[in-house]
């Protein structure tokens, strides 16, 4: 929908910012200095109208901008100086944001299934109680068998209690909650750390020596 702005949602996976540059540095020189940072295997770059655009396809782990798979950079005047502005998109941050929701859904599904199975078990037990006239009684061992050390027969009532206990928590939601918490922590750390690293790397590249002709 044209004109629709959702900054809170957009900020989940996008990082915007600016890095100050030497006022006398041209856009061409600034782009030349950050070119080694961007020119990695699997990266396509275009420059048009003073805006540098890049897109990464399956970036390598050693790629310093691997987290941000596409973005734009341009030079903008800021008072008496100038800044390099960037607008970057991260699929990794988006996936880390969505993962907790997915695992919370799995956990809630496990809770729902457990509740449904428990209601079915309860109804089945009520039906069994109606049919039973007397509770099952454990058989006693013959004195001879007892003398020979034969094991006592199982108590039917105890067996049913053990089976019921075993059925409880058959579909545990704990794993879902744990994984949701892990990915939520990864997202929160990454959302703060990755923009910091981008600014530091761009600042170091712009402050470095000019590229050889």
C-alpha cells in the first residue's frame, strides 16, 4: 500500500546509520575506500546517482558484512561536514526474530495436544470405572513359589498409576520454550552488536589509506 510506513516492524531487520567522513572526500573516493569491504565472492555492486547498492548471494563466513545481505550507501552533507549514510537489510536478524515465534507455537501445540489427550484419558477412565465392579486385586504367590524366590505378580492398580504417570508430559513444551529463549537472546544481542560492528568497519575503511591507482 503506497505511503504505508511501519518503522517499528521495518526496524526488525533493517539497520540505518551514518559514519562521518572528511568533508573534502568525494563520493567516488569514499566508495573506493569501502570497495574492498564489499567486493567479496558472491557480492554484486552497482553505483547510480551517487548511491552504491549491493546484494550478497550465499556470503562466506569470513565476509565482514555477511549478516547484511543487501543495502545502500550514499554521501550526504551534514552541516559543515559530510557523512556516509547506509541502509542495510539482514535476513539473519529477520530469521532470529521469527524463530522464537515458531518455537513458541510448537510449545503451545504440545500443551494443546497434552490437554486433549488428558481429556480423552479422563473420559476413558470414567467409562472403565462404570464397567468395573471391583478393583483388580493382585494375585498372591503360591507358598512353594514364594519359597523358591519367584517374583511377586504386579499389582494392577500400581501398573495403571505408572502408565498414567508415564503418559503425562508425553509432548513436553519445554524444548520449545528453551529454543525460543535462545533465539530471542541471539536476536537481541545481534540487533545491538551488528550495527556497532558495521559502523566500526566502515569508519576504519574510510580512515584508511587511499586505494592504490
